[in-house]
């Protein structure tokens, strides 16, 4: 297969049950780019923020804490945007998400520029940064559940793990490109804040493409073409409809509200929250770990390159897991979660004793490969646990869980690491082991999950 071709799952014929349609290549590319640009921008930010914090003479803990308000807003707002996408359409929510990303990155870059050039104090810089970063949590959270629900509602139950893995892999590819491009995007005129402005401009291009190239899917417009398999209908099909055909998307009120306490979702949400905290803590620590273990605290600008290299290796490992291991080994949700956490345990252990760039890179790569297996497993498990009509709500809850992991985990992880690296990494290992134990006891088997049934 050509590298530029989309995976077979998005080119396949409709499932035998007649509930799905294939996604045209151009639309797959747009959905992919929506997720990729936000991932690339955020990991580019991760690669420069430890150096920015050191240049501002601000303690590591406060740099990590600056993300907290945004993550809290993400957890609160993601389900709201997901429910709204059921009524207003997925495309509209993707557009709102990109606008949130663009405005947040532009204003965060401006705040950091003022702080680095002495216009405002370090503390004031972080407070203004946290305020502008909250725009991403508030509005940026609209895009991921909309993309996930769009894909989940148009793939068969048997193919959904791989389909959602493809969407997750857009984050993987973005996390490769972000750290790789960040050092190259540091221009003398703007310094360390250059990547913020650059990725805001890239996102603007993606937003224009989304608005002009993706067909409108709101209830106010009649559906045309294969894409109109209604995602909230029990008997949706992939056949083209007449221009005046009424979309079942206009009937979201008939679907009962999905609860976080729903027993079908509970084991997957607990696993997602626990494993998500472990991953968030690792990602919060790694930039400061590079500065400490390589002795770069005295030259913050020099830290962006090695940090970007380490993050890029981790992102490549994530990509290998999601594009390679999951489809090659045909891993189901439960297997992906459990094996992912085993690999993450090994990687975190190696990271805790790493003393040079090579060992740090290997440790993060193994941990990231594990988390790369775990993430789509947890996402697909939550999706398969509920009916097709509940996919939008499930996607919102999953996005909310992902955001919840970043409320305190990065800051607490950095705080524990600052007091004792052994305690910090020990807590992360304990979280990974907890997911393994709970997974063996509570997660539904893969065979039961992917069994085709009319929903």
C-alpha cells in the first residue's frame, strides 16, 4: 500500500449489516488534518515550555500548573460540545474547535513574548498564559469528539477499533511533527514563542479547507451522497439519499442521555482516567527530566532541541503502535489496553534511571508505545460498549476523561519529581499496574465487544 493511501478500513464496502458507509479519501484527509494540527501544535508547545519557564525564572511546578484550568474546562465542555454536535452537525463543532486552537495559540504566544522581553513579570506572564490557554480547553474541546463521532458512526463494529486507531494516529503523527518542527520554527524576531504563531497560521489554513471542502452535515441541510449514513439511526445505511431525504441526525432528542456511571462504560472510563493520569504525568515530567539529566538548566534555549528529539521519538513509537501493531496483530480494545500498560510500565522504569539522551529517548519511546496501544483500546472499548445512537455522547465522555487526566497529573507529577524522582516515577508505575489489574477483572472480552448486534 502506498503511504499516502488511507487504510483499507476506510475504503471497505459497507458492513453486511448495512449500517455504515465508506469515507471518501478527501474527507478522511480533512478529518485527519483537524486532529493532526492541534496535536502538532500542542507537542511543539511542550517542547519549548520547559525552556521558556527556565528563561522566565519560574519554578517547574508553576509551568505545569498553568495547563490546569484549560484541562478542567476541557473535561467540562467536551460532553457539552458532543451533545451539541448531535444537533448542529459535526462540521460546525470541528470549526469551533479549530477557532479555539487558533485564538488560544496566538494569544498565548503574545503573552509569552511580552514576558520574555520584560514587559510583564514571570508570574503575570503565567497567569495571562493560563487565561488564554483556557480558550483551548473551552472551545478547542469541540473538535475531537465531533471527529470521533463522525468516524464511529460510519464504521462497522468490527472495524471500529482500527478506524478510531487511525484517528488516534493523527495525534501520533502530529506529535512527531510538532517536536521535529518546533526547533526549526524558532526565528530570531520571535524567539521561543515562534512555534505558537506558526501553528496558529497552519490551523487557519486547515480551518479554511474544512469550511470549503467538507460537506455541511447540519440538520438544516439535506444529505447527499454516501456520507449520509445517519449516525444516530438504528437502521442507517450507506446508500445515497434523495436531496429531500430527512436525516436522522435531526432526531437526537430521542436518544437517552448517557451517564458516566453507566455500567457498560464504567470499566473503560476508570481505565482511561487512571492510565491517562499516568501518561499525563510522564509527559509533564519529561521536558524537565531532559534539562536536569543533560545539565541544560543554565542554557534554556539549548534545551528545546533535545527535548524535541525525545518527544519525537516517543511520538514515532506511538505511531508505530497505532499504525503498525494494532492492525498487524488485530488487537481488540481489551488486549490493546492491557499490553499497552505492560509496555508503559517497562518504559517508565527505564526512564526513571536514564542518565543520558539515548536512554531517556529509549525509555520514553517504550512508554509512548504502551500508551499508544492503550489510548485507542480505551477509546474503542467505550465506543463498542454502547449503541450506535449513543456514539456522540460516548465520544464526548471519552474526550472529557482525556481532559480530566491533564487537570492535576502534570503538575502533581512534576511536583513529586521535584521532591524525589523515585516517588514521582513510582506513582506513575502504580497507576499503570492499577489499570492492568482492573482490566483483567472488569473489562469485557474482545470477542464479546466486537460481536455484531443490531443497536
